[in-house]
């Protein structure tokens, strides 16, 4: 069984691929498997397994194992036939379209529930509350989704700014300082689209958050907080159904923690 947590966008070493292959082919052993057992059975090493765990964003093998078990449970209750890019075809009848869209959102919600760490959501909310200014970098449909989030949090007296709204992201970035916060929201192209801005922020020691399905460690691992959504939508698609639903879900979680903090203080 292929597991969603092993993203095909991460550049795994040969040894790491061996570990992944062993895990995916011996899922019935996961519960009682120790890191030493796994190293012996996969003919690798503890160091390789620890490195793999860290590359995937987990604290260690125990954390990775817990998430593998969650992934297995998710697959049991998920319709793996859902096509997140083309959930329906032009020749489908109306009921089929309705059922296909329902499956897309139900499956998407299940994947997100098991992938998103509330500890990361809380870190993002705390950074928003403690930063002087928060600037959101998002384009296209994602920019519209971000505006919805901004509208919600404005009612909490929190005022993020959509830096990309008027094409001023570069000018804004050069004026940011270590008291500010940047949030980059992009399904898979943040590294190429915002590379210049990210490099400027790193040099100025500005906290930045990345919310994306692209967990390429070259940039993602350098973020103050990285929130990865399951990578289910392809570049060729009917519309951004899944990706925008996923971003709405993550941003609504952040809003919920902000709301809680504001109401309790």
C-alpha cells in the first residue's frame, strides 16, 4: 500500500527509499516495530531512519510510526478512486456529479484531518498575534481564499495585509523587519514564485510561514513554520476544488485558534 506521507516531491536517498519500501510492504508489522528492528529488517541503519523521519517533518521514528498508523486508518475509510483533479466528466449525469463532488470533499477532509498538526496551527496563530505586521503572499484563487481569511480575522482586530494584491510584494518585502511576519500560501509553486522574497526575508531574519503541498526541503524546511497539505491535485485539472478547500480548512483552523486566544484574553 502506498502511503500519502511519503511525498513524491521529496528527494529521498537510495537507503531512505529502501526503508519506505519495507514499511509500505510490511504494514501489518508497524505496531510493534522498533527503529532497531526496522534497521535490521531493511538492511539500513538507525541514522537513515532518523534522517528520513526528520526529512518528512517528524521528530523521530516514534512520531513517524504514529502518523503511518493514522495514514493506514485514513486509507481504510477513504474512497481511493476519487480523482481530485477531475472529479467528474462532461458526460456525467447530475447525480453522479453531486456524488463525485461529495466524495472529493469528504475524502479531502479526512486526509487533512490526519495530516495537519494542531501544534503547527497554534504556532502560526501565536506568530500572527505577536508580530507587528503580518503580510500574506498569495495569487490567483489562493489570493481570493486569503482575502476570505483576512475578512474573518479583521473582526478579531487582527489585520493581515495581502502583499500580492497590487503587485507590490517585492517593495513590501524590502521594508519588512524582524518584528514582521510573512505567510506564503501556494499549492506547489512558492519556491519559484516567491524565491526572491524568501531570500530577502531570510537575510533579514524575518519569520515566515509556508502553507503548501510542495514540501521540497530546499525551501520548506527553512520556514519558521511549514504546514503541508496532502498533495492530491495535479496541475492539469477542472478547477482548484481540492487545493482551495484545503487552504480554507487550514486558514479556518488558524482563525479558530486566534478566536480562542482573543476570547480568553
